[in-house]
C-alpha cells in the first residue's frame, strides 16, 4: 500500500453510473474514467461500493438524504439503480486501479461481497451503517486484512464495541473515521474536534476523516481535519459536481482533490519540525537583531565601568546583556568611544 500522509481515498461509490448514463457509455468504462482522473489528481486509493439492493435494504426503507438533490424516494429504488456490478467487474476495476499505481478497495455490504473482495482489496472499508452489525464486523476482521471503519452517527460506546470486536477477531491494523452521516453535512455539523476525541480515547488506533461536507473553493474542511490529526482522509469523488443523483452534490471533482493535496503539502511545509532550535535562516537575524552591552559615553583606559555606562543595543555581536552584573566594576583596557559594542577583549 501507498504511504502518503495523509493517505487520501477517492470514494467513487456509484457516481460513475450517472456519468455513464450522461455520456452514453457503459458503467465499467465510466468507472475506469474515474480511476484515471483520480490517479491524475494524485490520490492514493480508488474506493467503490459492493452491494445488491435485495441484501442491503428492505423495499420500503425511506430515503434519508436531500431529496432535492437525489429525488429517489426509497433506499431500495436508489440501490437498485446502482447494483449491476459483481465479482468480475470489481476484479477488472481492481486490476485497472493497480495498473494506475493506486490502491484499491470497495466497501462490502454483505457476506458474499466480503468474500469475493478478499483477494482484491488492499484493505476492507466498513460503512458507518454497519457499525452495529457486529457479526459482520467480526467476519471481516477474521480475514487478516487491514480494516478501515467509519463511525458516523454513533456513540463512543458503540465505537469501542466495534473496535473490540475487530481486535478480538485478530485484526491488527485498524483505522476509524470520524464521519457525519448526513448528506451533505452542513459545515456547522462537521464537528472536526471529534478527531481529537477519537485520538485521545483510542490512542492505539489510527484516526481518519470521511467527509460529506460539500467542497468549497479552499477545501479547508479536509485541511482542518488533517491539522487535527486525521492521517487518512476519504471524500466522495465525481467528474461533474452538477450531475443530479446520488453523491455528486457533496463530492469533490479532480480539481478539488488537487487543491486538497496542495493544502496538505503546504501544511506539512509550514508545520516543519517540532524540535526547537536555531534554524539556518535565523542565524544572521539572531546575530544582528539581538542586543549587546554598548557604552553610553567615551571612556579612557583604566576607567571603571558603572551601570550608567552601559545600555543594551543591537547588534548582538558583543557581550550579552545577561552578563551586565559581571561587567560592572571592571576596568576598560583601552580608550573607547561612545556607542562602542563591548567585547570581552576590551575589559
């Protein structure tokens, strides 16, 4: 797997179905277009979703998203529009993704998907919607793969319970994602400080952020999450944010992802090192901007220095003011003019 920090996941989800319909091409061709764009954008992982409508939701389950953006009235109808892929399609996408130098994963929503994805995914991703599906979490945890798990719409006790199930199942590489299960998430509801809470409560677990806030011109939501300690970041990906349906309205396009990556690099640059020392760029400033003990009058050889004879002034090339008590009472060794920066060989 790639080792970028932060590790950036482009959640393709099923957005490519809408692009396929818009362009008059097959969903598989559209999915590969998404992978191409993600690779060009600089992300680390292309992520999909593997499900069948009949195994994920009852037929009368109501919508919980913004129906002004996605007008489908039931979950079953929505999932039915996007469940055409099976093992062979995901295997082709896996191979294509790896050929582009990206990691590959897909969220399984049933046991059959979890099984056929096992030799494809670089890690398993568990949806927030399955956080209480502990038998399923245990099943995935037993497969010996890293598991990344969103913890949206959950109490800390539920997060703890799911993590314990994974650990007991033998899973040793776990990432939990702060996530708000609202599409789109209003900025005031993003609650990014939860990232710090999760890092404090679960110090041995890596913490990430799965974002559902609509992208802005600066992509500051992701930048802030990274600053707060999210070292794995996931965001929905689209080729056209104006497309109707499913997740386009809160997804980022390739330019948004490039902007986010540029922000991460800038953050790394300005954060620098935690070691407090004098930097190379500060050496001259340190010398010229600090103060030295400077004479306030002309003095003759043999005169005794008093406190009134000294004033701390720039530059810092002479005796530091911290030695003033040592200097007072000493003799001048040669005639010196007012404003002379004192050095140790003068006294």
